[in-house]
C-alpha cells in the first residue's frame, strides 16, 4: 500500500536533503509544492522559466492561486501527481493543504517535521545560496507562508532533529522509514 510522506520544516531544516536521499536510496519519488506552483504559474503566464524559482515569485503566485482559485487549487495537482504510488511530498506550508491532501489521498499520509536550530539553518541556507544575509533570512522566516510551518511541524506525526551531520540525519531517516514500514 502506498504511503505519502509529507515533509515539512523551516528554511534550511533539511527537507530537500531528506527528499533527495529517499529518492536516491529507496527509489521513492518526490514532489515539491513549489514545483507544482511554478508549473501552474508558467501555464497561467504569471511566471516564466527564467523567474519561477525565485522564492518571492512562488510565494506571490501561491497567494494569487489561493485567493483566485481557492485554498486547495495547487494542492489538488500535488495529489493528482502522487496518487497511487508512495512519494515524499515536500514543502507543505499551510494546514489547509494538509486537510486537502487527507481528503484526496486518504489515511496514508504521514507527516514528518524536521527541526533545526535557527543558526544552523541560516548557515545551511547561506551555504546553498538561498539567502545572502542574516537579515534576508529573518525576513523570509517572517513571511506568512513560513510562519504557519511551525504549527505543521509541531503537529507532525514524527519529528526528526537535524542539527548534526548529514550522515547522522540520514541514519535518523532510515530508522524512521523502517519503523513506518515504508522500506
């Protein structure tokens, strides 16, 4: 039976690392909310292939889609993409997105909240180039799309602390997937 592993966490917590690792090691595909939002934005002409990966553009497009087409608009596309096969679903930011996925995919949802110290997350974000200053990091952390993540992480079925090495993190991921009987 398929499982849908919803990965949530603050910027730089390790969501992409977890999703990539699970895809590479266990051949479990991953879908990112931001990729789906980007696809829809390009289809609608709100984004271009040159600017769809800019965080602020994606946030604005997501806000537009929620306001103009309803809270579940892009979440339905995520559900269509993953339905019928175990996936990781990366980057959920709003409780209504979870509610929609639960309605469309059933009880096979497992939420995994990744917890990381803010200074460690900032250093990671700086190292991979998604921010260029602590001020920018703090502004992005304060965005409404990011603030709701704390509630999702707090309410996650499982939590993984990611303040150590990548190998330590991967061991925790492996242990969790075995306990969940996903692998």
